[in-house]
C-alpha cells in the first residue's frame, strides 16, 4: 500500500490513503533484478531526509512500489515533484488502509500522485498502485490484518539506503492481500440490502410492521459495529410521532342539513318552523379527508362558482363578496371544461385541482367547503361508460350471429355458446350499473387528498340533486342554469343564499404513529472532539405504494433495494471501517462522527428535519453532513456528487479522492435537493450527497435486490469513508458557502419567493427550514423555524395555501408576510422576484 498522509493536517491539504492488490509474482521478479537499479530519491528543499520521522510497514504495498521501481531498469533515479514543506515533517498518519496489509509511507515532502511523477511509464498501471490509474481494491477492506512494522530513522546524508533496506525486509515479511477481503465486504453489504429489501419488511412503509423491524435491525448492527448506542434512554432510537393516514369518524358525528327561512303557516296560531333539507351520509354527501373536523351551527351559505382566483386572466369568483366565516359551495373543474377555446385550456389547469380550490377558499376565510361535480363532467363520465356498454352489447350480438351461422351445432358448441352469452350478458349488466353510478355520485373519502393542518375547516362533497333543491328554494334558479351562465359569459356570478345556512358536524380521525431515527456515535479525541460530522442514509421506503409511488394504485410491495437499502448498507459499512480504523491506528478520529439512519424521508425528509430540530449535538458544532441515497446502481462507473459547492475545497477534495477511487464523477455544487442532506444545508452545514443515478425502477415494485451493483456500492462506501477521515483529521472545519437552490423554468407567472419547506411541521401554517441565499425570503428576513400564517390578505395553513396565495401576486410586488416565530407573530415585508 502506498499512503500519502500527514499526522498534523495542513488546513489546505487533505489526507490521502490507498492500498492495492498486485500480481503475486511481482516481488519475486523485482528481487531478482533490484541490485543497482534504485538510486536515491530527490531530497526535500529543507535538507531533511524524505522519510524523516516516517514509518515503513511491510506488506503488499511495499511490493507494489518495488515492482514499479523495478520496471524502470536503467532509469537512473526516481524523480519526485518538489513542493513547499513545513520545517518539521510529521510522522505518517495511520489509516485503516495502511494498517490492513502493510504500507510504505510517502513523505510529506513528496507531492507525487501519479505513476509518471516517479518517471515510470503508464503501462505499469497494470501491476502497481499509484494515484491516477489503479489496478487495485479500495482502501477500507475488512477484516483488517495487522502487519510487522519497521521504523526508519532520518539518514544524515539524505540517501535512501534505509529505504532500500526496509523495502527488502518488507518483501520478506509481506503476505499477499487475500482476494476474499473485498468479497467478504461485498457479502456483508449484500446481506444488509437483501434483508432490508425483502418482502418480510413490507417495503418499510410508515404504516407497516416492517419499518420498526428495520429500525431494530439497524440498532443491533450499529451496536455490533462498535458504535455508542445508549443515546436516548439507553437506546439508539430517536422517537417521534407523525400523522400517517385519515379515516372517517363515526356516522353520528358526520351529518349535514341546509336550514332555510321559516315556512309559511296556514294560520297565525301555528308556530313557524324553519325549512330543512337533511342530507344522508354516503347517499347525499360525504365528508372528505382533505378537510378538518368541526361543528357547524348556522353558518351562512355562499355560492362562489368555480372558486377560482386568476389575476392573470382577470377572473375572480371571490371578487366583491365576503366569505369570511361562511360555507362556500364550489363547482369542480373550470369554466368550459373540455373546450379547446377556453381561456383555461381544454385540459385541467391548476385552477381545476381540488387542492387549489380548497386552498383558495381557506385563504379567503371560508368556514367550510362544499364541492359539487359539474354537469359537463357527469355527462362525460356517463358517455364513456355508455360507449363501453354499447361495445359489450355489440359483442353479444356478434356472438349470437356467429352461433346462428352453425347449421348443426354439437352439444359441446351449444354449451360453449351458452357460457359465452352468460359472461357477456353479465358484463353488459355491470356496465349498465356503472352508468347509473356515474350519474352524480358522491366522491370517495380520499378523492381530494388528505388535509394538511386545516383543522376547523371541513370539506364535503355534495350531490347536485340536493344542491338543485337548495338553489331552487333560495335563488329560484337551478344549478344547471347557474353553471351555463358561467360557461357562457366567463364572468363570475357569486352570491349569498340569503336566509339559508349550514348546520352539521364533520369528524375525521387522523392516525398518528411512532417512528424512529436510528443513531450511533463514534466519539473523537483531541481539541476538535466536540465537533461533529454526520453521515446519514434514510431507511424507509414506500411500503405497498404510498403517496409518492410511480403508480399509487399498485399495491404490490415496493422493496426499495436501491432506494435506499443500498445507502443504509453503505452507512453500516462506513461505520465498521471507521471503527476498525481507530483500532488499527491506536487513536480516535479528531472529530466525532454521528451515524444516522433516517426515517420518513419519503414523506418529506421528516426524519432529518426532526433531528435538525432536536439535535443530539449542537448544530453550530456540526461541521459537515455526508448523505447516501440510492448508491446501488453504479452504471458505466458514473457517480453523482451533490453539494461540492457547499464548502470551500469540497470540490477539490472530491477530485483528489477520486484520483484514488477512479469514478466518472458528475458534480453539482448545490446543497439543496430531494434528500436528507438538504435539511442540514438549510441550517448552513456543508453537505455532500452521493448518488449513482436514476433508473426506470425508481419508486416501482421492481426496485429489487437482484439489480444491485454490489461491488459498485462497496466502492462508493469506501470513498465516503475516505471523505469522512479527510474531513475529520483536517485541523480546519469545512467553510460553509452559500449556493443557489436549483430551479426549473416552469414557464408560468408565479413569482419567486425562495423559502425552503419544513415538511415535518405539524402546526397550522407553512413551516420553513430556511430561505435560499439571496432570495426574496432571505432579503425579507425570514428565518429557519418560521411558520408563515398569513401572506398578504390570505391566511395560510400549509404549503398548498402558500403556493395558491403566492400566485395571486407578480414580480416586483411587495407583500406583507406574517410569521409565527416562537411565541410571537412577526410581520415582514418581502419584494417578489421574477418567476424561476
């Protein structure tokens, strides 16, 4: 092994280690030819021996350098590039690589990193370990084996006689690196992925029994690796609760009625009673998961057309009408639905979406939302099912015609014909029933999505037939007539249903479950031991196709072998190697390393957000975060590294380490992105994210173990382990740099605000984890942890409300933003930028 290192790191220099496998006959061949072929190394500028204070370790690495030397017969001397050195040359800095199979130390006065720096031809790369073209395995191979150590004292005349002697002795005591070393690492990592991605863990979804089982497994593995795990009441599990699903409450707590003015009485002696239209749950209306729970008493009713506010189209159903504290009746879709000449387009615009309509109503202060399907949509659905019914009828007619054409059918043909007719008649009946079902059905409970922090604002879906009765009684017009007027004129016709109100109750039960981050600690030693490096990977996935799956209707197990069993396997292996590093070096790393298997990443970075809000060690002392997400599909040797611009010299460090690991690297400077590193970078912690690329199995049931590139996964893990050692042992912490949040040009008109969502927030409002540097939000004074509760005139309950409110403004507008900061409400002013 060739090791290039310092024990006292220079702030501008990162530790290098490497080891290689060479041909077994390399040492023998060299020993037969070495006399007279090696002269002295060039001396350092300071006049000290190049190996002053260094160490020579017997092993395959010595043979590797020897083989390289021997291949240059008659070369005269080995030249090394000279570089600035400190007057005191430090001893070799140990690494797991140097101790595993033996090493030769290249002194700190030497800057040779390539084979040709030694004056050797490139073809020697087949046999030798060097720093550009490698024919070898990567640094951290387990289980490590200790080797004999020989010390080299400084030579007064700076000649390398001691080096040559030590090389010869090293060859005598060296033993070859066992080929099983790499294989044993890969077998271990393969076992982790195979277990986590097995059907018995049910896709590690939030609502599955497989997720806590995976957490227990990782806790055991962290402890077995040698990490400190008695962190949270004696456990490595950082527990917290999240909302996972919603279900309808008891029928007795979900009821509605429209209450009108008193009915006329036959005589003055009769007491007037109010008119009531009582709705029946499931038949006339359904409470929707998109809303909250509330009791409603005498809530005024307002018809708001399509419930659209579109300033760019000069269309606003809420213009000139006050809906604060009232129940709004909203038509689904958009004006002239399906018409190519509609200003909203023939397809659904964002104004047609449930979330947009509900958010718009909430922003305007509505107390409840009653959704109603348009006549055009009902006609379209009925027509589609009638076409299917007609096709089935035609097939039955064809079946009968074909049978009649048989002159003398056999008993077998007759039986077959009767069975075909039976099946086709059954299909016709099913299509006929579906046609009737499409005539103004109530929508399913989850059809409009699940509500986010809108407790107190229920959402219902109500059949047209019931609303027709209400409109005839209150306005003297049918709902069909009101809808036709809107589509014809494209002018809002919102109005209050005077004398009518809503009475009822909605109850939705939200299921909350306990989940856990799994945390292990490797303490540091020395003056930097109170600083922390976090290495993380999320271990949750999509279960049986949760929200976020490519096909949410597919209920097969989504095993998530690459996403992210691969990252967890790499995380565990890095932990093992760094523990082994300490044992072999006889000292701890300079900084603490915290290993975290995050939960809830697929639900919106919930686990990393929770850790950021509840850190085990102070965030101001957390110097870097290394994230592994989807590192199991290395293809064409391509590795993607995000975050290279988040700290000074990260970009250079990646390049230098890659000289050893030889990936085809694509670098992205930004520290933002859809994985857990973004939670740390939002708090100004430099972060790197390692990723082997997207593939067609992403978020599909086909992301299985048999497609994992295990050797590639091992190589990624070893590079990240090297990265951790380099950062840990450098006396200067990585210096944070601000980067821009990547954006996609959407071609729309929504102005740019620049907030970073905190998806773990469960309070009413839009919680942010930070603001993109230089963005309007940052310039306006928004901070990590703020919760936006009002944007201009709009109240905000969640991210969807904020998005809807933002679209009502244009670039250059200055908007008052109210944020809840701790226990205080703070009003800020933000000037919006052009769309991005």
